[in-house]
C-alpha cells in the first residue's frame, strides 16, 4: 500500500523529494555554504524565470524580493540571512515545473559545495599535520 505523501508534508518544498532533501542538507550546512548556494540559486532561478531578467545585480533582485515578502516571516531557518531568504522565496514562488528543474540544479550545487568544504577541511588538517611534524 502506498502512503499518501501529500497529507504528511509540512513545508512547501516537501512536495518534491529532491528539493526536500536539498533543503535539509542546506539547512544543516554552515552559514557561508548557505550563502554561496543561495547566490548560485538566484542565478539559476533568474535563468529559468524571466520575471527577474530585468535586474542586472543580485542586490537589486534581493531587494525586489524583500519588498514583496511578509515582514513577519522570520521564524524559518532560511530567514536568518537575507540572501538565503531571498533565494528560497524566489524558489518558492517559481512555477512547480521550474522548481523541479531548479531542485536538481540545487542538489548538484549543495553536493559540490559540501565536497569542496570537505576538501578544504582535509587540506587544513594536512597543513596542520605538516606544521606540527616540522616543529
């Protein structure tokens, strides 16, 4: 028997399993990773959504998105940083078929960023080990 997934979803992004997983991974990421992923998300959303094509600067996009947002929306994990909040809001307001495309791109970005961060951490550890063995 198949479960009715739609009755269990709590958040708008839980409709799409790829998007849901990407959001959970992003939520667990550090602030710097979230911001970098958000900036990439904004670029991807602009590519797929002509409504934002009139803007030339990311800050203009963020300001335009903030103008249309509810001031009370500050309780979600992605509301802490304005860039992340704007990117997620843009994604939420994109058509569902566009969300599916963006979800796949977002998953790739999140995975790459986490790999990159792990590589940086490994490199730092190696450098620290080298320095301690030289002393």
